[in-house]
């Protein structure tokens, strides 16, 4: 998708720059709506949520948010009272530059934990923010929030006269529990606050909360949506469908770009007792390091899927005699595979998208989750991250 | 420890051989007590537990077990009714060769899931078992149960006049939930069955159940103890202390030999609300792929420990203001580290044993768990396992 072809929601401006947080890449993004917005958001459940998350949660409760500032390459987490003051100073500086109230600003951060922001670099940039604000360039904004991401993640949809656009970054410390670090949606649709909130939570639960790169939940996960109403009202069901569609596009982009990943995994569990059990079993499979390494090496070791199902023993109703497992359309259990079938399975595993389907044979519960393989690249990226 | 220096419990014989399950290495171990034994055991909680586990659980309930047969390189799991019949045939063959009842035989298996045993190779071996049984060679038995292990794991202690000896294997698919695949203890101490069972469960819970190489719980975990009483009664508290001591020795040997591991991790969480919370937080740290890769690369990225604590949010009583984190004796949080301290931490992380200590500042709950770093070697071993 080229930047020129992008439909844009009306009334948004962006500022994207490098202020030298870590290196020469873009690390500062401000998204501003010229009109007042209705907003919704979900955040990490981590007990070590940083000041950016705490402050945004507080400001979201106020409503009428009009600006999102995102700083990448430093999460400003576990930095004590100083880190809290730094976050408040940044929000105050943004508010002053945009001539809005500090409560109307939302802030998000991502990067290393336990280091203070270089405020001496950030303060002068805030003072000159107005000169950096231009007609929205969301492709640049998607680049500006990247850390170990290799590609920017952006998706867009039309809903009636309105446009809905989302950007996201991933790709390590990713097993979101409410939202992923970070994803922002902008739309010019007109929607009531309560409706937007309900739609947003439902969609996040079916998309970003079904994603796991490495089982590690970030301290900074933040998902936000701003709706400025400039395109007028839209059909709510169509809006929810479009939001789910672009959320899943972003989720798959993150899974594909998971740290060190070479393949995307999609795991569907059907006929579980309920959706919760289906999701727990699907997550156990997509998170199993043995399933992930087998996918990486295209090793037709399907028994590891059975192992991962077997360790979900909380409810004692999973019965091996009722379970079936398939890779794509190829059943591997209870069917016993001969040498020819194992060779065929190896071919299926060389694809860059591996689909695993499990039936528990119990009832109608169902869930699909996304993840990626585990490679030596993940080990390398994360053994060298801060040094 | 040389084989000659090993004290041996009286009255045990062993047979260790290669019967060609997968390659030329030893894959068949039989341990036999000339005298009747008191026994105890714990097994995997996996819903996909294989016929070896199911059969041993049944035979352990009978009591009076006198023989353990262990087959490595094939787990005989998810092999349907044929796999069940194969396991019963092996036990019957062993019983016939030793002139004991089939219920007196315990069986354990480890290796690839979803492949049938080569019964045409196993049957003739069982028929000639008597000729392979010799004075106990537990070092050979420890080698015979290895799969991806690089070193055999054996520990021994004296308790009064008795000797207590344990062997173990297991270096991948290891987050035991009741026991690890596989560990066997032999003693000539005389102990009542109920007492042995209680002692064994307490010790397994504090040792093997505190170990995780890769969060994947095997379908075949089996821990067994045979006590033939030939050395007479012992002090029970001394016996329990010795059993814990050699269990922890075996656990640390497994952690150090974790697939692809170059370092052992030991994580202690203190001042938790209770021991359960302490263990959950300690496991979250030792299992975090980001903590494991940072340990591997000696990256002083201590913030990942804070992240792992933060994702344990089930009870909402962990308060960042009360938490402290140290690597060895070096506090990293809440203290904020400068460049010199980060360099010092990097040195600490180059050691081959990394000790992480966390205080939650809540109450007196406490747990220690063991694990290992995550390396490209793990990815390589498990991307190529069956092929």
C-alpha cells in the first residue's frame, strides 16, 4: 500500500521526528485531532504498568481526548517518582504547544525498562511541536512507534462516509492482556462514547488479546481509538466489523514480524467446553517452545501439539479419545502417520503460514490465536537488546 | 564421581542395553530388587499421559513393586490401543523373565510422541533379559535413560546404615507437574509404605516440581522410589533430608544440562503472601523468554525481571513500591543503576550460575525454582529433533 493511496480520516495532523532517545531512527510521534474526539482505550494489566499507562488511563476517564503522544525506544517504566514527573512534564508540554488541557492528551511509551527519559532532549522538542505538525502522515507515525519491528504496521478501512485507520507496533514482550503495545486507531466516524467503548473492548478481546509472540506481557501495552465525528454517523455493526477486520490485519502483521520470526502460526481450537477453554488450549499450543521450534525447523513432530493440549489439565475434561488434531487439512491425530505422511507433513510445515486445527469434541467453544515460530534470531535479538 | 567410589544400596541388579529403538546408544534399562520393596511414585498430570504412566500408576497402587523398566528414545504416547497393548506386552515379558507378577513391574518411557514401539526388536530382548542382569551399575542405568541429555545424572547419600541413590534424565519438555521425566530412587532403607509415600511427595514438590527448562510439561513424567529394607530401619527425618538433598542435586544437574543451556538460573522469591504466590512469581521469572535470553547474552536488562513480576496479576496485591530485586547480592530495583553499575551487572551475568532474588514485601511466603538460559542451541535441537 503506497502512502498516496491511503484513505485518511478527516481532521487529524501528525508530527513524527527523531529526538535522539536511543539512536537516529524516529522515536517521537504526536497525533492530533483538530476537532474534539470521543475516545476509548485498553491497557496492560501488568502490576508494573508505567506512568504513561497510569496517566493515559486517568485522562481517558476524563474523555474529550484530542492528542496521542508516543515515545519509542524507552518505556519509562520502574523509574520511580522521577519517571512519573517526566511523564507529566511531557503531557503538560504537549498540551501547552497545542493549546489544549493536559487531560486531553494521552501518552504511550515503549522500549527499555528502568531508564529515565533524556528530558534535556525532549523539552526543547515539545516547545517547537507546532512547527512539526503537518497533514496526517500515518505511514510515518507507524514507523515512528517501531522498536525491534522490521516493518511498519498500518491498516485502513472505509465505513460509509468515514475512514477507520489503525497503526500498531509489536514484536517482543508480546502476550497482551487487554491490548498490545502499542496500537492506535483514528476515525472520523461519529459514535457515542459508550458504544465506542463497548465495540472497542469486544474487538480488542477477539484480536490483540489473541496474540502471543513470546508469553511476556509488556508493562506498557496501550490500545487507543480517537473518533472525531467529522464524517458523521455510520452503521455501528459495519463499524465493528471494519474495526475487527483491520485489528486482525494488524495482529497478523505483528505475528509475522515477531522478533526473529520466519513463520506465522494460527491455531484454532473448536468444540471446546466454552470459548475460555478453547483460548487456553490454543494459547498453550501457540506458546509452546517445542511447537514453535518444530514449526521453525519444519520438523513433522506433531506429537508436541498433543503434549501442549495435555498440559491444559485445569478442568480434567479433555479426553484423548475425543481429540483430533490437523495441520491445515491434514489430520495427524488420532490417525497414525506412516513415513509418507510424515514427509507430506514436513512439506506443509515449510510454508510461511502454519495453520493448526484442534477439536476437543466436547461442546461448541471456539477460539483462534496467532503467534510465530521461535528462531535463533529471537535469542540473538534479546541477548543483545540493551548492549 | 567414579563408578567404583559409588556406595550402592544392597540387593539391586540392573540390565542396560541397546535394542535399537532409534540409534546405537543405550535405550533399555531394567532395575530389579532381589527382595520385595516398598514403593512410591508421582506422575505427569498431562491429559495425554501415555500407557506407561497409566500402567505404572495402576501397578503402584498394588504395591510390592520390584522392577522398573525404562525405554528411552520413544515415549509410546498418543499411539492408541496398539500402544497400550505394547506396554502391557513389555511388562508381561519382564515379569515372565524375572518370575514375578506383572503388577510388580513399573514401566517408564521417554522420547518422541506418536510413534509405535518396534516390538519386533523388543520382544527377543525381553526373552533373554536374565542373561543381561548384573550387579547394579547405576551409572550405566543413568546413561541408558538419556535422550537429549549431554551428561548422566546420578546422586547418592548415606542415611545411617542405608544408602539412597537416585538417577534422573530430562532436558527438554521439562516443566514437571508432579515429577520429571524420569527419575528413579533406590534405597535399602526399611520404611513403611505410608511414610515413604508422604516423604516422597513432600520432597518431589520442593525439588522436581520447582524445575522448568521450557514450560512444556511432558506426557511421560515419572518419579519412582523403591525401598527394599535390606539395610534395616533409618531415622525418617534424616532420610527425608537426604532425599531432598539428592533430589536438588539432580534438579540442578538437569537445569544445567537443559537443552542448549549454557547457564543455570536460580530464582528465589521471598516475602510473598504465601508459598504459592512466591512459586508463581518465581516461575514467571525463570520461564520468561526475555529473562532467559538476557541471561544467555549477559545483557544487564534487569527491567525484564520487573516485567515478569508485573504479569503475575491474579491477586492484585503486588505493589511496585514494596518490591525489591537483586542479582546475587547486587540490588537493581528500586535502586536506579548508572552506567558503572550496569557494567558491574553485566559481569555478574557472565557467570554460569545466575541467582535472582526478589522480595515482594508482603508476608512470609517463599519459594526457590531452577531453570536455564535460552540459546540458539535450544532452537537447533528442537527444530531438528525427529528428522
